[in-house]
């Protein structure tokens, strides 16, 4: 028998049991649609998080930790059998800083793979506006440099805030959720309280919104000179340096080059935010596995239909076997039925999945601050590869589900069937 004969007989069998065949096809179709939608939602969440991280953080961060610590200048005797002692005390409160940062910045520029270099100072402070208190992290920056690093211009709720921050020594650019917490607005004044209890009055020059609730609720930007004064640091020292590379995809390679060039530890954006990215990827994988069981249920439906068809066609099987048709041909006929169900299922399920994705993408709701990200929609990311994987998976599950009943049909002995001893 030819492949065409197998398909013709298989289609005739399925057509005789239209209701059961239709239900099996719908099972495969629903499984395909749900898996396509789940892949799009999981991919959209991960892609959205990565895009937001890239858009608000430096591609590479140069920290104050040195790759090879310097030998202290107050250590006497570094050879064997010599006594070492300390000439002056070292306080544990002394912060690690990048000293003489202009020289480090110059060495980074020599690499030629960095577009923007922005030194900054981080300060953990208490913000107070009358009776309102909240903790905040103030990042002391050079406004125009930092604008190129974190793409702040597109996040501003007050368009001219960056320019005003650059010429306002005590200006502060606050996250929109932090502004709500402190009940401050444009040109409001409040206090920043350092760890030593010293108070620094600041004036709000604008607000920003990144979409990351934690950042918008706790972070603010001030001028680098003010941050150095709050932290009692010299003018040539900073906490770290942020870099923007020409290609974000090569941030890891650039970080390694910067580390060798400067001697300071450097991390790319994906290394710094590895926990967040892994969290979303892991959740997406778990969801895919759970939804994948829908296909298993659909496969059981296909197997059930095929078993019923085999039981109803035992006499036909006996006649075909008596006419000399080989067992492999009998197996091929019933496997072809599973193939037909799978093809029909994924042919209906793929367009249905795309329709569901479009429908979900069009839904808008009120953004809230309960989660990690602030969004007014469910982000989806459809790819051709996802459709190909789901279509192949659906067909394979259907064919595998038909294998058991097909082997059973091929194992029948014609004489026993004619004697009414099927299953004996």
C-alpha cells in the first residue's frame, strides 16, 4: 500500500466518527492556542524587563573595588622574616571610592568602545518634608552625562528638569512615586538627612518615571558636587562610574576590557541584574511546562478516539489482513489518523493563538504600583520560532498518542477476529 492509500483509509475512518474526531481536533487546537499565547506572554514579560533595565541603567558599572588591592602605604616590611606594623589607624567607616576619577575616565575613553562615561556618588539618606519621612537613595551625577547613560530625557515628567538641575546647585530630580510619598511638586523644598544627621535643603526641579516601582519610589538625582559634600568626599573621588557602550550586546566584553585597563572591578548590566532576569525567565519556563500538559490531555483524547476506532474496525482489519496487507501497513493507517488529527488541530490552533495574542495585547487597564513593574498592558512577544515549535509539538503528540492503538490493531490475528475471540 502507498502513503496515499494509508491517508485515504485513515480519513475514511475519521469521517465516520465526526463527533469524536472533532472533539480530538479541538483538544489539539486549544492546546496549540494556549501554548502559543503562553510563550508570547512569557517572552513579552522577559523582553519588557530586559528592555526597561537596559533603558534605565548603565551598560557597564565600574565599582570602587580593585581587581588587585593596592599595598597600603602604611605597611612596613613585606618580605619574609620582616616585621610589619601600621603607622596610622584605619577607620572602618572609610568608604571605598574611585580616587582621581578624571584619570580613570581618561583611560576608559582610550578604549574607543564607550560612548558615554558618567561618574556618580550614591548616598543613602532620609528625605523629610514637614511631618513626612521616607528613606531614599540620592545619586549625585553630572546631569548631561547621566542623561546619555540612563536615557533620562524620555523618562521626565517635567521636560526641562535636566537643564534646571544642571544650573541649580541644590536641585533634586525625584521619582514620581517618591514625590507622592513626600507630597512634593515642582519647586517644593524639603530636607535630605545624611547618616551623620546633617541636613541639606533641596529644591525639586522635576520628576521622572521609569516604570520600575522600586526605583521611582526610592531614587532621586542630585548634582555630583552636592553628593560629594553630603558624603564628605573630595572633589576628585566618586562611588562608581557608569558607562554606555556602542553596542549593548557586547557590554560583557567591554566590562572585561575596562577592568584590565583601569584595575577596578567592572560589571555589565546583565551581570548586575542577573537575579531579576533569571526570576522572570524561570517563571516563564514553569508556566510553559504547566501549559504543556494541555497537550498531554489532548493526546489522551486522540488516543481514546483511536482506541474506539480500532475496536469498531476489527472486522475490517481482519479482512485487510486476510487479503495480505502487512502489519506495518495496518499500523501506518492508524498512525496516519493521528497525523491527520494533529494537522487539523494545529491548523486551527495557530490562527486561534495569534487571535488571542492580538486580543490580549489590545487590553488596557489602570497601571498600579503593587508589582515590580508599572504597566497598563500585558506585554506579548510573538516569534515565528514559537509557532514552528508548537506546530511540530502538536503533530508529534498526536502521532505518538495514536501509536499504542495502531500497534494494537496490527497485533490482531485475523482468525481470532473471525471466531469472535478478539482480545483473547
